C-alpha cells in the first residue's frame, strides 16, 4: 500500500494510507495508535471506571450510585433496558453555560451567527447566551412549562434555536426540534405524538433567494392537530424581519405571541432544575420504514458525557478552535455537534442560517476565512455538490485557518474524500469521517486526527467504549476481513433509551434481528488491517443474482467517472436476477446526455467493481431529490425507478420539489 504524509503530497488513488503530519500528531489529544489502544482497551475492560472518570470532569449536584450503568440488550432475556449514571443529579444547560462561565470563560464567544445574506451577522458570549437562555426559560416557566413537559421547536438556524433547546434543558422540559422544512402534516404527526405545552417558531426564513413562510406551516399543523383531538394553547413566534415583516404575518390573537414582545421582559437569571441522569432530555423523530416517525428518546447524563467526549477527541478540539458544523439543529448532528457537544467543551460555534452555495458556491470558504474557522464538519452530499461547481470557487479563498475536516451522514466515496482532502484542506487536514446515527447519540466509528493513518472512504476504528461486530445472516460474529451486518454489543452512554410511547417497536426494530446486539441497519466490511468500511443501509444493499452490492459502492464507482458529478443508486425488482441496479446520474456541468456516456458509465462500474454490479438502467438526473440538510431521498428515487408514481408520498420537505417532475419527465428518455 502506498503512503502519503499530510501536508507533503496529494492523495491520488484509493490504495493509499494517509499518515498524520508529525507536528499535528504530537499535539493531538491521542498522539498515536498505542495511546488509542490503551484507552480503548480500558474503555471496554472497565467501562464503569473509564466513563466515571470522564463524567467526574462535569458538574453533578449529586454523584450517581454504586452502579455506573446497567443494561440488558438481549431481547431473549427480558425487556431491553439501558441506564447510565442513574441517581446522579445534574443539568446539561448548567454544564454547557454556567460551568464555562465559572471557569472564567464568560466573555468568550459561544456562538457566531452568520445570516443568509452576506454581511448580516451577530455573536453572543457565554455570559450573553446564559442571559438569553434564562429569559426564555423564565417565560416558559411562567406559562406553565415544567419538568417533563414537552416543547416543540420549529425554527430555522437562528441563534434562537440553540437558545430554545438550552432553555428547555435548563428547566427540565423535553425539547423536540422539528426541522423547519418538514410539512404541516409531518409537524402535526409530531404534535399529536408528544403533545407539547408550547410550539416555538418564527414567522419566516430566507434560504438563498427563497422565502419560506414557516408560520403558515405551523398554523396549518396546529389547526389539524386541534381537529384530531390535541390543542396547543400557545405559539411563541420570533419575528425574523429579514424574511417577513411582523405586520404581514397571519395572527391568531388568543394563541400567538411575539417572542420579542415577551421574552426580553423576563429576568436574566433562572434557577436550574436539577434532573436525574436518566431523566429525558429530548425527543427527535426519525423516519421509520413504516412511514410513521419514530420518537427517539435520549436521556441526560450519558448523552451529555458521550457528546462532550466524542466532540473533543474526534475533532481533536482545542480551546482556540473556531468550529463550524453545517448541519441544522433539526437533525441529530445539530443536537450533538452544533449545540451540546461543542458548548460542553466551551467551544466557539458558528451557526449559519443560509444555504452553502448562496450567493455563489464560494460562500462556505468566504465564511471560513471571515471567522478563521479551524474545524469544518459537513456532509458528503455538500462535498460532491461543491466538487461539481469547480475548484476555482474554493481556491480563490485562503482557508489557511482550517486544521481538521469532518464528514457525516452517509459513507463518503473515495473520490469525494480525496477532493475534500486535497482541494479544501490543501492536503494537510485530517478528515474525521464519522459513522453514527440518531439512535447512537454520538460518534461510534471515527478517525481520531493524529492517532493513525487514514484510508479515503473508511470510518477507520471504533470510538472508546464502542464494540462493533460484523455478523452474518444467522447472527454469527465474523472475524478478520469480512462483510456483513454491523451490530454493536454492549451499551454505551450515548445510546437512546426507547422510542417514545412504543418500547415494543424499539425492541423489534433494533434488538430482535440479532438477539444480544444493537442492530444498526447498516452493512459493513472490515479489511485486513481492521479498518471499517460502511456500505450503506442494508435496505440499500441490492441482491443481484445472489451478489450483495452496497449502493454506496456503486455510487462511488460512477462518481469516479470524470463526466459524472453525482449519482444515487437504488434496487428495483428484476424477474431474472431478483433485483437489478438502477442509477440516477447527474453529469458534470456542460456535459450532454448520450448513449455513449451511458455505456462509459456502466464500463466504469464494471471496471471498478465487476460485471455483476453494472447498472441495468442509467436515468439522467438534472438534480437529485434532497432534503435541505442535503440527504438524498432514496425512497422517492425507488418509486420513480419502479414507476410507482402515485406512491411518491410527501415531497414538501425537499430543497427543490421540482426535481421530482424533471426526473419523471426523463424516466423514459
């Protein structure tokens, strides 16, 4: 295998090990593989001691009891049950804010906020953030919100979003952030499920040039939920003047209240509601295979410790860092790695309201230079989109402040990894290619920058306390080099505890397929060096004539083609092969659709994987259906590929719903 040292050469092919730069490694929290192995072995051999030591660095009003954790994840031995730090009394908001202020960081910037329009910005120190959080917390308390009550937050990436999350946590209320891109129907489903005391929203948001009327969506959801038996009595609405004026906002006097009229009147001091380590912190709904959203429930103590520690080590965080995660707080990445993980470490976080390519595809790097961002964490979809726009939008900016890059959301194909590394990071920044899920709370398999060499596209090795196993169809653990289903044995502090109101579904979905393990739903392979490679959801694994093919693998092979900008692959039924591969392909700007290009793309897959993986059909795609966080909606692609056009479902959450009509029009072209 060829080797490259960061900062000395570019990464040029798949068969490369990319070693950390000596100076970087020496200053890293985990400077070499030996140190990692010692820490990892202790975390597995003595989890109680390992996690207690780390938890003791945070503030607990009262320490947990003798038993640090208890678990049963074997469904054959009774109810699945996970508990960490039960009996310990703490508060995550106190640990994010008050603790940092008490240690002398009150005047440090907690949040830089960058608006949709260039030049519109703001910032809050830790002192100011605590005051704003306390005012909202006092307002919520005055309006009857108490410990254990739920509050739905339907806000875009304004500073008021993390403020709302922290205010709920301060008084022991359970927040449920709903991504401000979900339709009224989706919002109504969540309202009916968790029955919030209050809904917090804003009147509108601008994303690029597009104005989205959020208040109309909330009004519709509240009206529908009332018709279906649950009435929300209060809708706290922030005026986002840059998107919509107060006077043109539709208003229901007895229910709607302007944030700016009431919240600033409250005291900037608010007593903390101390909670048990196992008290609920938040509910986050994730789409289920049945279509009914699953309310993933995370509790306070274990989640707090796990997000703080994963953030610190996976990004090699230092107090001088300026950190930017491009995710929205409507998703788990925004909870763990925009709000809680960074603030628990006393970090300076960047929150960006807009879209990454507005007013041009250089906006990300303009922001990086403006704030001297040192850690940049984003999704492979955004990386590929920026790749497609061309290097000149990156190289016109300095980006010299960057020292660590990160990837999240799906496996990153090696060619996108190399572009991210070579072009964005100037071949000198390690990439933390993180594998984790809404359910896991934090990183599970991830590089630790400086600790070991990287392989483009591999999530590398497990984080402390995580015991990944790869099993076959029968649930037998596979050793060494292998491919199969990714499971985890034993619990970890950040694990979710249940699905809200449906523990049976929790057990069935995650613990029944392979008793004794948490089943991730992902396929995975491990190479001869022990590196883990995620192959995508197992429902995104296509079985063609007995060959199990990961969609991510085929997508990588297509994107290797110089004329392919982006690809998404799904499986459809085939009368001979069982399933066949159907590929949606977006060519590079200026390249015309042609039969010759189709043949060349198929050849690229044959050459890179084998003839068995060749797509049966190439479907031209001017764009792909994506959520506003950049996730490709493969559910919609499957329906288009199978011509089940009357079963497309809700497409209102897409960044550009028109893409669906374009794809349908090109279906038989």
